[in-house]
C-alpha cells in the first residue's frame, strides 16, 4: 500500500474527527486556513479530553507516546494529524518547540505500518544535519513499538558508506539535507520510485541557505502523485510560491506562537567590558553549574573558553563546525545524560539542539541578528519548561540591545555580575541544602545508618569528640582543603555597575539614549567583501549564500546585503570573521 491520497471524506469511524473543528470537512467548508493562537506545547483545552485516542492510531504508536510521556496533542498536532491521516497536502506555519515533528511523523508512521515495500516511502528534507538527526530520532522513537519500521538519516559531513548500506536494507522514512539527498539520488543509492510523501521541514531556513534549486530538482525527480507537506516558521512570498507550485489544495495551519515562543524564558542582560567577559562567565557559572549552553562567535573561542572552564572544575564540551558529526552526536548524548554540564557552541553547530536539561543560555558574544538570538535562547525552555537566558552587552553593543528588544518585542531585564558576596551566599545556601538532603537520604538507608552510628560511637569513645566536634569535622570533610569562600578582587564589578548606572542616570535613565545610532548595527558590525563573479557568470543571490554557508561556518542569516554586478559581487559579512574563515572565503567556488 502506498501513501495515496484518500480524498477528504471521512467514514463513520471518524465521527469524532468530523465533529472536531479541525476536521478536513469542516476546515474546507469554512475556510481553508486554520489559525491557532497558542502557547508552545500548550495542552489541549477540550473538556472531554482523550489524549491521542481520537486520531485512530494503532496501539504501538499509542504505547510509544505513553513511553515518551505525551498526554495530550499540542495545537499543531490536533490540527495537522487528521488532515495528514487522510493523505491531504498541508502547509503549516509553526516554529520548533510547537510539537510539529510529531504532527507529521505520527500520521505518516500510522499510514505506513502495513507497507511491505522495501524502498523508502517518505522523504523528509531539512536544512541542517542537526535537524535531520533530530527528526530521524523522533521518527525512531515514535515507531519504536512498531515492528520493523526503519528510518534512515542522510546528511553531508559524514561518510557515504554507512548511509548507502542503510539505504540498501528495508527503509520506510528517509530524513536528509538537500545536498546529500541529491548525491544519493544521482548515484542511484537512494531509490525514490516509491516515495509517496515529501515533507519539507523548516522550508524558510532551506531557502535562506540557498537550497531552492536543489529542492526543486529533488521534487522533480520524485513520483508525481505524492502527498506534500511543507512546514515553515515564516511564510515569505517565496514559500507561498513553492506551496502554490507543488501543493494540491493544501490544508493550511498557522500556529501563532511567534511571540509566546520565548515567554517561558526569562531574558536578562549584563553589562560587561570585553576583557572581563570570561571572569563574568565564571561567576555566573558559580550560580548555575548545570545544563548551560554558552554561545560564542568563533570555533577558536569555543575551545579557549571550554579550556578555561575546565580548569575551574566544570565538565565542559565544545560543539563547533570542526567537530565530526559522530562526535557531536556523542557530545549531545553525554549532555542529555548529565555527563557534561556545560556546552560551549557556535550558532551553526548548535542549531536545532533539543536537550531538556538546558536551564541557562549564555550569549557570550552578541548575536548577529534577532533570529540568531531567538534561536539561541530557544535552546532552553524546551517542552514547556522554564529557562533563563543571559546576554553579555558591552558599551558599544547597548545600542544593538535596544534594537533586539524592539524587534523581539521583549523587555530584557538588566542584572549584575555576581559579586563575591552573592557567590558566597549561594555556596553557603548550597552547602546547607546538601547537608540537609544528605540527612534526609540517610534516614532512608538503614544499612548506612548502622555504619554511621558505629563511626559516631567510635569517634566519641576513642577520640572523645562531642556531637558538634563531629559535625564540624564532617562538614569540613565535605568542603575539602580548598578555601570555601571566594575572595578574589571584585571591585571591578562594583565599579562597572556604578559607572553604567551613572551614565544611565545622566541620560534621563535611558540606557538607549543615542537612538540615531540604532540602525548602525549593520554598518558597525559588517564589512563588504568583493567576489570575482557576477551576472555574466549566471550567479544568483541564493548561489552566493549557499556557497558561503557551505564553505565556512557563517550562518546564512548573518550575511548582510548582497549586490550582484556584471562581473563581480559585493557581499556584507560580519566584521569579526576569523582568519581561517577569511581564507576559506578566498577559496570559494561558485557553481564550479
Ligand atoms: P518540535 O516542535 O517537534 O521540535 O518538538 C518540541 C519538543 O516537544 C520535543 O522535545 C518533543 O519531544 C516535545 N513534544 C512534542 N509533542 C508533544 C506532546 N504532545 N506532549 C509533550 N511533549 C511533546
């Protein structure tokens, strides 16, 4: 059985779905577009809530959902699943964090469960290998109880061998990035003639990265009569055009969660001069030691910061574009399991990272743009949890801060670098808490309790110690030989805070006084590069973006203005590029 479109009518067993306001019949009758104002992963508010029971999923899917702890569908799942179960095309506007992966994965798994065909039936295209791995992992976990259901991820930056041998065996779903998918199709190692559903995930991101031509090429190779699903965080005209061109009478779903997406994240900023940044970071990590991700601009910086933190006793790992894919996966896994507490990452390397344990995001370097910022802080506050984000701002960047607040329509609250006093109070609080917890735990452990009583008796008898002597000695043992309280010179923190405060007061308490410079963000932090190719070489903006992104670790979104002239092009790129990146730029080739 292929994943054929089954029309939009529902039979009597779908009675409940027909009554639902998101049923295909209903949505066609009223308006094609379903708009839902929703908070991220907000539980459904129906009175007679039956979780996932109404979608017609078989027991193996329901059981995997129970294992994952999903109780109710999120709004996007509630709206999209019935449509996709019927084989309808779908155009969805939703951000990550809304549960959109399950919204398309679950119905596709359900509809493929009895399919005996060996070659792939569903293809999911994603902009990055990180997202490809994540989506493939989701398919695997949702189908973990479905017998012999196979998902394979294919993406660049890794060996072809394993991917080819996985594609040779039975496979149901292939998730991959456009370039590698094209390679496998061209080499004949990815058999596509049974693909009956194509999902474009984060389509706007794929477009930003210049993948439009590749996507269109792939779509043209696939069988004609297939279901098409397109998810995008934003809906620019280019995406609408793709939808118009390839989707057939799609159900349209808009999850308006843009503003609320980050509302569970408490956003703060700290004024810190460049040369005090590392010190400030260490002080913050005194307060939050676990589940932290630190964003920096260059690969080199990820390494030097990680080393410095490791020397201060933290368990740290690095995530940057130079780290091989399998090692990155291993790092994320160790972070999830708690073997690593802190990750120092570049933007590209951490794209799509979904680790519930992350409680704090530190923007060590100011993000290039609003999207990068939103993406960074979205690494915390996952799956409805709360999180905290701290942004380092220097004197020059405070003007950008105003822009950021305006464009994200969020007030970012100022906090101070933790002083010795704050850190010491925190250490004390933690020590008391640990001793208290240990006392409670010991109550429950009869075996240890007997041993401890023996030790106490022995200390009292042989060494004539009383209760308070023993308690003091025990606590001393916990503290260790190192000085317990920080005693470093922290006068620079007080000085810095006072200077900033005075400056703000002098200017009518407006920390963003110089509004004329508001737009200088672009000019200040970008410089123009000249490339020796232009209109005569048939170059387009998308080619330039994808070549730069592929050759370097520059994020597509941080590329500024692009002007293409007859035989050369001018491209605005971030000013602080590393020498290695600049060298890579020199060697860029366009369309061979
Ligand atoms: P996504 O938007 O697909 O990236 O999903 C964001 C997070 O929400 C992931 O960690 C999912 O595991 C989780 N999630 C998805 N659907 C549900 C649900 N119905 N209930 C609880 N968590 C969910």
